[in-house]
C-alpha cells in the first residue's frame, strides 16, 4: 500500500512540473464546433491529471467554448484574452505567462488544444521522463503513424518529416516534427520565446517547428518519444477531400519548410 501511494505521489509531481501552453480561436462553423468539442475533452483530461493550462484566447465567437472554457469549470485553467491573430505571438504569450506565473515549473508543453488523445498519464509520464534524463526538447512520435489521417495529410507529413530532419544538426535523432506538440525545459523555452525577434517570419505554424531546428544546431538535445495518439475519426472525415483543408495543408508544407531554410522552398 505504501509503495502504491509513493507511486501515485511521484506521478502527481511529474504532472505538477508541466504547464500546457496553447492558444484558441474558434468560429461557429461545423469544423470549429467539432474542434471545440475536442478542446473541451482536452481540458477535462488535463483537469483530471492536475495539469495546469494557460490559453491565450484570440477572439473566438463560438459561444459553447466561451461559456464552458472558464476557470470556474476548469480550476487548472488560466485564460488570457488577446486580439492577436497569428499563432506564433499567441503561443509565445501563453509561454511567457506560464513561466512568470509558475516560476518553479520545469517543463512546458506546446500543443493544439484539439489533441485530447495526447493527454494521458502514460504519454505525459514518458515525455517528462525523457526531459528528466537530459533532453531539452521532446518531440512525441505518433506510435500509430499517420494511418488515421487524410490521404493528402499522410502524403504531405511523410515527405515533410523527411525534409525537415535533414535541416537539424547532424547526429540529431529522427523526429516526428510535423506532429505539432513539443515539450521542453526552461533552457529550450528561450528558443521559442525569441523566435521572430526581427519580425520577418511567417509566425504561424513555423513558430512551433523552427525553434526545434535552431535548438538542435546550438547543441540542444532533441529526443523523440513514442506515444499513443489516434487522430479523431470525425476530424479526418471532415478533412478528407475538403479543398479548403487540402489548400491549408499544402500552404503549411511549403511555408514552414521555407521558414526552416529548406533549400528547395527557401524564401527568395
């Protein structure tokens, strides 16, 4: 019994060391309604694990999200209202706030709030243990691969991961970069906070990918950790064959690689 209690206490300490930093902006269309459902599931799971969450809310009009995603329902949630549109500045604001609010926190998890399947005790434990063992940045690797994604996204992410892995420092292990979540220590947090200081970057999706490449080139230890994650079937069904989503994915592919310095897509 004492061993079990000690195990649970150790698990809880691991979760207390992690602050989730993210951003939101939901409309009233069908895709947004689906994403809100997933985001609320995400917050429920985070609350159950005792994970603190800092969200920079950038102007959602979705009433379900605005009414339910509150610190009253989720005491672990800090919600910051902002008019910033770009993902990069919103994520940096959430990270800066988290670091100031929780000065003793050791690790910070960047993730899209729709990735509710990411938030489980085994997944968080595996990532934290890699950080405890000396990693500066952990990029979770989807153990099930890309089989649950749309055909275009599967094709694109496979190619994108191959290209982006060539841009990291030689010797860096292969990582599932195109999977959005990244968890990092306070040292690596500086790479994310300092991104786009010159104001010349796209500053959307690149803000969560390019700092990993920069950190690797500066000698940071980047580690891949397999986790269990299944892309939501309802999300895949809505995106499959949708021209708007296909265009968005291809735009991400080209522009992120350009910002990362890929010779083929390099900005002119």
